[in-house]
């Protein structure tokens, strides 16, 4: 990886996929990358597997940002927006976001545009109709419920969910913005895009949605307020590869 230019250009989004499991010695190395407050947060998890997952996911973020900033991982400084979205201290042009599900984390990096990323491990949703009716727009829920095949409906659900979550994360509003207040495409054969945001169709045209297939049995999405950019994908890597390869 040392011969790859890891700094995203103006027309690029770099996406990294990292598995969140590794031997104990690698786990300890990732823990050593964290700040004291992050170590304290890791230790507040009730279950050990959640502690390890946090150490890997946050440590990987520090490794990747440290390479971009040419500094040590523990020297990466964060600040947070009004809704808690993390960003780099010091006015850096680099924008980033991260997500994880199951055993996989995704990291997205670009410049001069707020960005959101989401990933979901494919799994059964027993109450898929109720969940869609509660969180999706009427048009999205109706389209989803028209899909007769169970597996196709499951995949469509997660394409819709990840695209909506990526947008929520890009604007930094968490669930303060109801998911049913904007509409996205999610048909397997249709390009990923916004149909409308609120009542404003023109606002949707200012945003880009991109579909991701980061690993078998996982789906993901990117959202950012800029013209479409080229995706440069790295991985999936295990934590040891990332630790030793950058």
C-alpha cells in the first residue's frame, strides 16, 4: 500500500473497508493508538467484543487520518459539530465519516464536501413492513412492499436504509431529521439518487448518492453534497494488514 496515493483528489472519495477482528496482540496495538478519553469509552462497554470492536474501529480511523495528515495516530485531534459529528481540528479540508455493522467498518474520505457513509450486514428483518412504514416515505414503503421475493425485499430494504443513513450522517443531524422526510431510489436496476429532500426537488439535485458493495453479505452507501466523484476502494483489510501496511 505504500506506493498508493492515499490522499483523495478533488474528484475522488477514498473508501476503506476494515474487518473488526484480530488476535489479542493486534487488539492491544490498536488500543495503544487511542486517546485517554477513547480508552475510557472503550472500557465502559459491558461486553468485551464491543470493547474490541470500538478499539479496532476507532484505532483504524486514527491510523488512516494520521497517514493523510502525516502525523502520529494519537496526535490526530477531533472536534464535534452541534449534533456530534466528528471533524478534524484546525480547519482541514479533509472530510471523513465512518460506519460499522457486524464485523466490518467503512471509512470515507474526501475534500471540501461533507460526507456520510453507512454499511449494513445483510440479515433478516422480521417486521420489515412495519419498519419501512415507520421510517420510510410513503412512496418508498409502497415500492418496498410491492417486492414479492423475500431476499429481494431484504436487499432493497438495506439499499434504502443505507442511502438514507448516509445522508443523515453527511448533514450531521442524526435522527433529528426524520427518515421519511426525503426519498431515495433503491431498485437494484436504478442508479442511486435522491428523489426529493423535504419538499424540494432541486435540493436533491445538489447531492450525490453512491452504492457500495464493500464485502460479501454487506451493503453500503455514500452521500455528499457535490457532483459525483470517483470511488477509490481499499480492502477489505484485517486490522493487522492496516496496522503494518500504511
